[in-house]
C-alpha cells in the first residue's frame, strides 16, 4: 500500500515554519519525504499511482468523513479565477450542504458533477449578491440539470420583513415569473418549487436544521446592517463553521470554538483596497477594517477560536496580494491555516485534515439524476395558473405571435417520427 497520503497534516507553526519556508504559504509541509523510500518498491512504468490532487467522482467518502470544497472564495467584484462565496460540505452519511451561493459559484458546482437532487439544501449567511447571487442558477439551472424535487433554502430574517430571506425569495420568484411560466408544460415541473426557511437573525446558537444526525445552528454576524448570520454544522463528532461575512464578534469566538474547520472572511489588506480596487483611503479603511475583517483581525479571531484548521477567504488571492494577507494574519495567529482559493478541498476525519486542490473538467453536462424525470403534462399550465402563475390565457403564445410563425412542419414532423421509431412509442406532433 502506498503511504503517500499526507492526511495527518502537521499543524503549521506559521511564525516558525511559514516565514522561514516562504514557499508553504498555507503551511502544509511535512519533513518526511514519501517520494522515494515508501513508493520506490512499487513504482512501475505501467501502473497508475495515487495522486496528490482531488479528481471529483474518483474517491469514495468514508462513513465518518467530511469533505469540504471551496466553490467560491472571491469578492463582489467578479473575476474568472474566483467565484463569490460558496462552500460545499459533503458528509459520509450522504448529506450535502451549500453554505452561501455567491455569484459565479454555480459553474464551480457544476464542474463537480454531483447529481442535483443531492444539492437541494442552501444555507445563506446574508443577502449580499456575492453570497446568494447564484441562488436563481441553482434553482432554475439545477432543475434543468436533474433536480426534480424542491430546492430548500435557509436564511436569516431582517429588522423588517422586507429585509429578510423569505421576502428575497418571494421577490426572486416574482422576478423570474416570465422564466418559470415559459417552462411550465415543457419540462418536469417538480424542481421549480422552493422551500424557504427563514429564522430569527438574533438567535444565538439556535438550531435551524436537525435531520439525519446533522445539526446546523446559526448565530448573529456583524456586517453591513442587521440580518447577517454565521453557521455551525455538527455531525459525527466533527464541527464545521462558516462565518459568511462578519466583523469580528463575540458570537463567532464562542460558537466556533474548537471547530475542526473554521471558515471566516478575511479581506484584502487595506493598501491593496486602495491600489487594486481604486477606493479612496477613507473608504478602504472603513470597508477593509469596519465592514469586513482585516487579516490582522482574522488572526486574532482564530487565536481565540483555535480550530483544527482556520480557513481565510474573501480576498483575491494573487501573487502580489497573498503575501500581504499572510504576513498580516501571522502577526496575530500562528496555528493551522488555509488561504482558500476556488477548488481547494479539505478531507476531515478525527484523525487528520487533508488539504488539496481539485482538478475539474470544464466541458461538463448534466450529471445523472437520482430518479427519472417525468414528462410534462398538458395540465401543467392550468395547474400553475391556479397556484400562483399568471392567468391561463397569458400563458403560451397569443394569436399575434402565432401569426408570425414560419411553417417548418415538413422538417419537424420527421423528427417526431424518428423519435417514435427509435423509442418504440408514439410521439404525436403538436398540432395547432
Ligand atoms: Zn457581504
Ligand atoms: Zn461578501
């Protein structure tokens, strides 16, 4: 057996090791070389070898294991390299959870090729676009890619009902009424239902989810205006904490304590907010230290929380920004640290935390669905009109639009015949 697995990662003593080594910014070095001694005997010019990279859908998740994948680590200003906030948690009992669904993250999730019925639970920390902007893509795109059951959303209330998650989801459904109306009658309708669970943003360590041995709690965060929260997930003796966005706060210090993975925002250093984002120094100081968590403050939080692994995200991780963030964190924290980027993966068990990068395919299609789609029914539109849709007469084409159709029935009818012959049942051509 290979022992290449560096799963029991030596906790990084950043001040001592990180600064000396310099190359191990996130710190995962060990002093034990496995490259020669343990593998040499089994090297072969024809046999496959274990890899240090995570390739989705090539590894089983052990019954006691948690796998977390960063599917968005960036900022509200968009870029190719990093989507906005999104972390996928996969558990050995089969459950999967998304924490935040920031803009651009749906593409990352699709690259993992996970059946969408497994991706039906999203926990939103606050209602900034970089934390829930991709919800419509998981909702509508997810349904088109095989989620034929409702999408379940959890999120905080606001100081007034209009500022809460339920109002946002209601408004989203109104905004996409044209979209949904046009799909009814053409595709399996079951994935377009939403289940929205709004809870009190002031709840301190309140249970917001308790199913199948998984308990998720929320606690208040301090960010922008009232109504931001952080989450903890506990399962099988493992604890995952996701801060979403927050100024350092006493609740995180208290309820994230002793987490296995503690994810907390860490903004880019103030000088880079001026240099790279073009903010005035006044604005950069406010945004970089008061609305968000400065790297120095992130370090202070983690020194208090003492997780098995501290994960910093929410900064653009480039060759010329990373050192600044790292140096400033290390002024106040010398424990285990990951500076997250998209597709960073953590496998967590009681024995160890293994950190790797995933390598994904870009040209992906819909993953398999866990249960067959049902064919659309002629009644779907009438049912939709009755439930919440526009009046039945507003669904479909008006006589005016129909009058503009160019008749290409002669080339379309044979496609129906072809399908009928191939599948062995009759597909009647839709007559006017
Ligand atoms: Zn935010
Ligand atoms: Zn944010």
